[in-house]
C-alpha cells in the first residue's frame, strides 16, 4: 500500500512537472509572437554575431561536413534546441544523410553499427563537452577522439562543438522557432 501511494505521488509529480515544463517551453519557444519580443543578437550586437559566424566558419575548416552535421544534431538534442535541430537535420538530409542514421543519432551508442568508430568518438566527445557538469571530459573519451583525429582536426572538432553550443544558446534565448531557418539558404 505504501508503495502504491509513493508510486502514485511520484507519477503525479512527474506528470505535473512535465506539464509545467511543456507549458513553459511552449510559452517561450514555440510561439513566433514570443520570438518577436526576444533579443535578436544579430541586430542588438552585430559585431558579436559576426564574430560567432566567423568562429563557425573557421571551426568547420578541415572537418568532414557530414560529421559536422552529426555533431551539431547531437549537441542540439542535448541542449533542447528545436530550431538548430531542425536546421541541422535538414542540412544533413540535403547533404545525403540517411533518414535511418538521423533517427538514431540520439541513441548512437545503442545503434553503434550505424556509425563509424570516428563518428562515435566525435559524438562521445560532443556529449562530454556539452555536459561539462557531468564530470568534465573523461580521459577515455578524449583518448578515443585523439585516436581518430590528428591534433589539428581534433582542435577543429572541439571548435565545432563549442560553436554549436553557442548557437543553441543564442537560439534558445532568442526563442527561435523550429522550421524558420533565417540563414537565407
């Protein structure tokens, strides 16, 4: 009987928390009208925005474009950035990425055979860098990445990870709406 009450209370609490979270997220990120009332970094701080664009372009140099998209997709999933997730899954499709792999990026460990060892090393590094509060970047994760990437390429990959984390935060604070790619491509 005590277990039932605890389970019911826990279930009710989780349901209430989920509803509150969904309601909060919808009221701030899913509404185009809200986005219009949020910070537009490109307009408010054009030099900063141009610097981030420059960082993004520099970070991609020498990194396989398909790998860049996989990393950007995974980081956007972790950060809960629907705007960037939509943008980068669309870009990956245009570049020829399969639907099958796109659907499995979130569970790449369980679907390891869909990804190369190099891609898995990059995804693990991307997760560790994005989730620094989970204990930083474990040595084993770093070592695995260093096995697959020469130092210069590893530095570029880290820059890609840093850049997408920055873009996710810009999109989220700006309440960008998924499906409204503003790059003009």
